[in-house]
């Protein structure tokens, strides 16, 4: 069976092959979506090794839960959701959260030109990876994934104000990193 054709044109047969544990179908799925899912993992981790571990853990969950995939929904979107949830689980397992109240947060403002527009994607990724795990996770969930502070608070077992506070601090740290001389 030619899996590249099945993946693009016959999703049902491709998913059936994954359900049977077909190694070739798993390889095709992995190779096809490696880059998209790895970029998510890199945003939530501090090192390439940690990102690779998170990616592999995500694929293990994807292969284990493929029976829950509903045909007709976007396979990549379903896989992205599993990867983000795996990153959240990883965060919960490895980080002791600091609770900081919004009143202690400070405003981030600058008269400098838009820093982001002057940076490459790689520079931004490196800056995000340098954030402390709590800031990095909240920044990714809010800015990249589009979660509300209420949703973040529920997923990470923190308050809405803590989510807001940590986002302000994450943005401040990113701004300092991206505007530092010699970056």
C-alpha cells in the first residue's frame, strides 16, 4: 500500500492502518508531521533534547489514541492538540509553579521600534526557550495557542491573575532579551 497516497487521499484507510499498528503508516505519519509538531515542542521546552523527548511522548500518545480520532476533522489539528496537552502535562510534572499576584506585575512599555519585526523566527524561538518554564508555558498557551487566561488557569491550576501576571513578565523578559545589545 502506498501510504503517501492514502494519507492525502484515503484518510480512512490510512487511519485504519495506524489502528492496526502498521509501522510503515506510523513512519509516514511521523515524517509527514515531524516539523509542525517539533516546532510546538520547541516553544514549550528549553532545549532541543527536551523538545525531542516531548515530541516522542506526543507521538506515543497520538498512536495510542488514534482510535479516538474522528474522521472528517483535521488530522494535524487533532495531533497539535495532543502535543499541546502533552506539553501542559510535561509542565505540570516538572515545574513547581510560583504564584505571583497581578498587583506585583509591572507594565511593559517601550518607545523602541517593534522588536519582533526585526527578529528572525530562530531568534524569537531562542528567546522564548530562555524564558523560565512557567512564563514560557503561559506565553505559548496565550499568545500562540489562543487560550484565555481562564482556560490557562484551569489547565495549570493557577488563578487568572497569576496567568496575567506571568504573561506580563514573560513579555517583559522577551523584550529585554530581544532588545539586548549584541543579540
